[in-house]
C-alpha cells in the first residue's frame, strides 16, 4: 500500500508516497513470538529465551534490555 499522506503505523512513520508493508495481525516473528508476548515475559523467561538464541551474557542483562534486544533480533 502506498501512503497518501504522512501516517504512523505500528510505531513507524511513513511519508506520502512511501510503501507501507502489509501487516498481518498476530503474525509471529522468526523466533515464534509476538512483541506482546516478549513484553509480558518475566526476566527469567527472557534470559532463557536469549540464551536459546545465542545472546551471550543474558543472565547479566536486565529484563528491559533483553526485551529490546529480542524484539530487535526477531524483527518485531
């Protein structure tokens, strides 16, 4: 879809004429999780998930930072 005017969609701004990618609600990332699921996880669960996906030192990283890292890594 082409933006007809400046619009914000899923936290990203698009200017008139920009291509807006189609979004399927509830679509899961390559890691099998949605952004909401990651944001609702406990720190212990985030640390385990990060370790499974090869993030070194996950036990030493705060929950908020792990959320940011995982959401970025999964492309959410």
